C-alpha cells in the first residue's frame, strides 16, 4: 500500500492551496526543477508557465510572487525534515545516539521521498543549501515573521534543541546550537563543492567528513563539565 505524506502549510504562503489541484502540484514540482537547474535569480513565472504548459496568470492565482513561492517550498522542506527527525528518532532511547542520527539527517545527501510524488526532496535539499537564506534575508523579514512564515524552521530547531537538552539538561544554548548545526551543515556542503579552500573537506569532497566535523563540534559544545 502506497502512503502519501500530507503536510499542512501556512495559508498566508499562498493565494490558492497548490496541494489541492494538479496544476498546483505541477507548480511546486517544476519550480523545484527550474530553481535547482538555473538558480532562483534566473527563475521566473514566465519560464515556469512555459515548462508546465499554462499561463503566468494561472501561476499568480496560486502565489503572489516568486519569493513567496520560495518561502513555500522552503517551509515545506523544514516541515518534511521535522517529520523525518521524529520518525528516525522515535524508538531511540539514548539521547546521544538520537542526536547523532539528527546530525546525520542534516549533513548527508537527501533521497527523494516516494510518499511525496510531486516533490523531489533530493533536489529541494540542494535548493535549501544554495537559496534557503534568501527567504529571510530581506527587508520584510519582520513582517513575514509576524505571519509565522518561518514557523516550520523554528519548530525544527526547537525539536533539535529538545534532543540537545536530553543530552545535557544544563546546556545553556540549545536553540542557538540547533540552528548552528543546520546552517553549518549547509554552509560546509556548499563550501566543499564550490569554495573548497574555506573547508577541510575540499580535496576529497566527502560528506562523511562533514558529519564527523559536526559531531565533534556539537558534542564538544554540550559535554558536561
């Protein structure tokens, strides 16, 4: 039996819910393909419309602009990743093992989830690495934050922070460390592949080294004195 994962999204992210129509799902699917291929700057609703055989007006009925669409697919990814964290740590009792499992989820390549047929998570993960910070590095970040557009990212950080506190209840900076793990995993991956002199992993381009680096960083930070 095939199970389809449904993620409930903030209604302020869209004008019409893309999950409720075939055109909407095509918008999500092909926006991921185009942004991954050409980058967010080169991405336009005109190119998206041509790719899926519709009109720009049809896409604007779902999203007011391409930046809001980027926030949507990014928020979708964070919600999906929080689900993965919960699923992969559910039956683990040892908090250190649990935290290592989380770090592995953050630091290694993502495989496409067959339960979400219109979203290729492996490509979306690469978009998060290269384009994710563009969702909040804007003049409207405070306004968007009031609309709870970044709540999925915050929820993920809170979940990881809880696991950090399981390892050391006295640790003072669980939220800061959780967001640092996420961003560090992305930056090191990007640097490894594009600016290798900024990492120690540029020669072999081995994700396993990033994983070991993050584990060393995290457990050195939270170890009990």
